[in-house]
C-alpha cells in the first residue's frame, strides 16, 4: 500500500462517516443538544472505526484516535459558531475544509514516521481506490454540497401550491444518476455523451411555465454536472 492509497482510503472513511453513516436526524440532534446528544458520541465512534478499519493496519489506531479527537473538536466548534450570522452560510464549507486538512496532516505524519504495512495484500489498487472514492463523492456528499451552495447564495426551492406535489426524493435520485453517468462517460472518454445527457434533461424542462422553478432546476443541474465533470477530470489526472 502506498501513502497516496492510504490517504485516499482515509478520505473514503470520512465520506462514509460524515455523510453516508450520518442521517439528518443525527445532525439536527447535535445542532440542538450539542455534545450532550447521544448521536454525537455515536458519530465519533463511527469516525474512529471507519478510519482505523480502512487503514488496514494496527499501528494506525493512534492516528485514527487523533483524527477522531480533532474531528470532535471541529464539530464542537461548528455547533458553537453556527449561530453566528456572518458565518452561518459558510460553516459547512469551513467545517469540511478543516476535516480534510486534519486527515491530510495526520496521515502525512503517520507516513513519515511509520511503515505503511497493511494486514494483508489489498485486492484493489490505488487507482481503484481513487475511482471508488469518486463514485462515492458523486452520491450523497454531492447532494449535500449542492444544497449548501444553494443555501450560500440564498436560493431556495420555489413552492407552488397550485401544482401537484412532486415525487419525494426524486430530485436526489435523478441527481445521483446524472452524476454517476457523467463520471462514467468522462472516465471512458465519451465526452459527447455528457453533452447529450445535459441536452436530454434540458428538453424535459423546456415546457416548464414557472420561470422561477426553471431557474432553480437549472442552477441545481449545472452544479450537479459541474461537480461530476470536475471529479472526472481530477480522477483522470491520476490514471
């Protein structure tokens, strides 16, 4: 296992712990009750377990403990500063930037002073790890990032009581599918298919009468495709 594969695995652990294994209910409880919330301790336990297990080595247990402690401190500060009006819209991005910085710093220290020696020979390469991380990022993390970007620019979903309700969670599913397909097309060099996918979605919305809703959907669509394209280009640099 190389250092870069270990670092990528730690980013995967962060995606799993902070996005996939944490529900909105947990986040809401932590925001309301702070460190007294039972979900706060559960979240930290998951952070530690995913970090250590995905390191595939015993010695990384100390590094995982340090990542977890600093993760706890960052989440605590996030809860405290989330009530500050000037920081409220930026708190998610600041929080994630610090988490990524902590992972990079602790993993770098470990790679400098300890031999990277996994329990067994991993059945996947560093390239496979990066691709897996890219596909994971295109799912729930991207949905949350898009939501936070819209919140950052004070863009909210339009509500029209005269129209019938939309399918619940359909937008998230569509977003996940379009990002996954876009990433696949980019990694396989079928860039024209990406343009076709964007055009196909635009046609479906062409008859939309509500201009505000159209602009909202267009903004979300461009962000969704933009994230997938950036991730695809980033991954191609390592292939």
